[in-house]
C-alpha cells in the first residue's frame, strides 16, 4: 500500500520556466513533509521541508505547498535550471515515529 | 570530505552468504537511519538509531537483518543468508537531533545477490 504517491514518473520543462512536482498521500497521521533531489550514483539530497501546520514554505527558487484537505503537496522550482535535472522524491514522517515514507520519485529534465 | 561515508560501494555475493555494510555518519550526528532502495522505488525505511540506541525498526526487516551502532558513531548493517530479493541499494543517512528532519544521505552500498 503506497501511502505516498508521485503519479508522474517524469517531467520535462524548458529552462527558465516553472517546474511543478506533485505528491499525494493517504495517511492523515503524517506531520512533516520533505523533498529530496537525487543525482545518479549519489544519495538523495535534502531540498526543503514543511510542517503539517503550515501551507507554504519557501527557500530561494524552491517553494513547497501543502494542501492538507486534499492530502497533496507540490514543489515549485522557479526559474528551472538545467542543473535541476534529477529525480525528486517527496517523503512524509509518521507522527510520533522516526519513520519516513518516500514516494517513488519524479524524474525532472530541464531543457536548455 | 565530511559527508556520510558508506563502504563498500558495491558488493556482489552468492545467495546464502552473509554480508555486512558500514556507515560512517557526519561527525557529531546523533541520528542515523538505514534505508533500502530498489529500482524505480523510493528509499524504504529500515531502522533508526539515536546515538547507540536502536529506537525504531521496520516490520519489513526480517530476522536475517541486524543493525548496530555500538558507540553511537559508525553503524553496521548485516544481512545473513542473503536471498536474491535482498539485491538493492542500501542507504545510510544521518542528522543532528537539533536540526529537525533534514537528513544527509550517503551514496549507498549496492548489493547484488547472485
């Protein structure tokens, strides 16, 4: 049972445009959400996070939006750069635990 | 480089053999996680240490898997009697208790069971 879902396996965006990566979850007991970026042959790198008590968090070109009623979060990258091409994972922490559940990832390709 | 270090990078073993992986977290990081990642999937939580105490363990971790962090620094993950289904990338991550949830991942150990 996939509790964290990334339904788009891949996404292509032109350089300079906005990239929007989506993530849906089913468990209302998640209290923290994170986005990671992963390059080939490397471990995931933390990008940005958001607590379940907030609906938006911004860090430079990266903004994460959380819609609790829809159980949906999204990562916006503006403007997109070729170096952003990677696999992006969303992850959620189960409240009261140390357990993080990851989605299956979305491969972003930013075209120059 | 003061990142999370994992050794070996690659391991090929015959089915039924035991394997052990090592993770050296960032110095002073008291949180340490092990994850497993298979092709096309995200990292899957295996276990969590806070200092030397193993505080959480996935139900997915069968009796053949054991992890230790004896002095609260490096950690080892052992798989006994390996099976082909154990073939995966094994990732280690660490963080400080005070920095919340942003873990730093190592590059992983890729295990192939033949």
